[in-house]
C-alpha cells in the first residue's frame, strides 16, 4: 500500500503527473490477468476527461475502469448488501447518493471487502480529490489500506462551501509522498498567469495583453463585447463561463445569438451546456401532472415533451413499475428523480465539446481548457469573498490564449474578487 499525492494550481499538470507515475508503476509491476486500474472521480465531466487520459497511458491498454465514486459506492452496496444490513444500515434508494456512499464506507471498514476490491483493482487513481465529501473520503481511506493510490487535488478549486475546512485536503496534506507542482503548463500568457495568481492570493487583479476586465451594465452591452470578441477569433473554441446562469448571463448569450452589434458583428449561435439537474427541471416544467398520479396518467403526461428518447426511457421505467408492482401511484418527485437519473446517465457517456462556441457554469467548466474564454460576472454572485475568488479563479484558468471578463456592476471592480 502507498499513497502519492500531486497538488498544485489549475493547469500545473497534476493529471499528467498521475499518468506518468501510473505508467511507471505498470511497467515495474504489470497487473495480473484479470486485474485493472480503478480510476475514480466525483463528477461525470471529470470522469470522461480522466477516461481519455487513461486511454493514452503506455502499457495500460484497456486494463482500467473509470467511473464516478458514487457509481463505485453503489456497486459495493449492492454486492455486500447483506453485510450492510447486518451492520444495521438502511439500504438507500439509488438516487440517495450521499447515503449510498456512507453505507459503502461502512462496509469497506471490513478488511475482507477491501481485499475483494484489491483482487480486481490493485491500483487506485483519483482526480479532483478536493471535491470529496467526508463519506466519499472515507471510502478512499479504506481502499488505500490495501491499494496503491495515486491522487491529484487542489484545495482552492473546491467550490463546495460546505467543505471548508476541506476534509480531503487535510488528509492529503498529511501524506508523506506529497508532490507540489508549481509550474503552470496550460498557458504561457503572462497576463493570464498574473491574473490567476492575484485572484488566488487575494490581490488586486491586473489586466494586460490576453487578460482584460470590462464593465458592461446591460446584457446588450455585454453581448456587443462578446460578438466583437468572437469575430476576432483566429481558431480554437470559445467558452462563455458564468458563476450564475440567470438573467444577466442568459440575456447576454441570447442577445449574442440573435443580434448584431454596432459594428455589424454577429449574431453567433452559442449553445448552453446544462447540468442534469437543470435539464430535469426544464423537462418537468413541460409535464402537467398532479403531485400524485397513476402510472397511466404519468405515461400520458410524458408525451408533451419534445425529447422522444427521454419519453421512451421513462415509459420503459413506468412499464417495469407496472409489471412489478401492479397498479400503483407515482409521485411527481419520483418522476423528477428518474428524469434526472436518465440525464445523468447520458452525461456519463457524452464527451463535452471543447471547440466551437459554448456557454456553461463555472462548475461545468471545471477541469477543462479552452483556447479563448469570456467570463460573465453578474451583479449578484452567491457566497463570501473567498468563494467568489474561487469561482473567478476556476473560470479564468480555463483559458489557454486569452480571457475577457465582463462585469455587470461598476462597483464590483473595486470589490473582491477583483480587488
């Protein structure tokens, strides 16, 4: 058993170092027949990107399994359900992710369960470990008692205010084999590096060639700036990133997608990337259904949706419920949970487009990189000053060539995270 931790700011090559160390371990001690590397992340987006990186590791081939920690926890609970019941645990529903992780952590306190995992997965790789809650961290801590673990993390990129102080970072910081990476690899643009360093340390954010901050009071004004920026692109994708997808950000993207500015530039079609939670909320807005309904009523209500693939998947689920339970009542909340799960499963296998024109939340942009970035900073951003710094840092460090920040309120320029 050994634990190696790679830490450092955004774009410092943490994942690259993970892959290099993994390749060295495999070369020195190849996995036995039937064994694979177990790669875990918290979010599906990070899982997809980690899967891509693992596919290029020399000597590994397809001898790895990359999944979310929640999916892994669910597998542990299903496989060792009888043990969990003996330990007095309630078996959670499949959408109760936090509870599933807590039960999995309980089961994994038994050494024989960890050795069962090790028989198939002697090596553990974890990316974005700063996002692990206490129960998810407990799963990792149990696994590393037997598995060789390679872990990457950056505490400042954690956007969950409930994880302060960060339990995963406290544990990772105490590991003896902890390698701190300081040299940024994503970009060599001095203004981007200076701005990121200033935000991270709480200093005033300097502007320069490649990084600018402008006051744009209205959506049309910001949309005009955005159109000018898009018109000047010389290749590579552009990401519009915002901490809050509400009136200002949505208005800017809509304006840019439908209008031309005073210079005649635009419109430019910009597609929003939505989380499964938001996608499910939008779908439920189109479903007319009482709080409780029969399966037949739920099935009929689904046909109002334009997403026919979603209709078929929900219909299949309702059919299974009908055959296993007979006449039954379905709640609106249960239907919403199922729709959210369907969207989550879709995201597991989709590759986000990092080219073209995309709009997304800061959370959706995490662990990704784009040639060009425009940050829309609305008048109201939730969280304390440190949280705002973390949001801005995560946004501007996605850029490789340049970043433009459009701020709605002028007074914000003299407040954190800009001052």
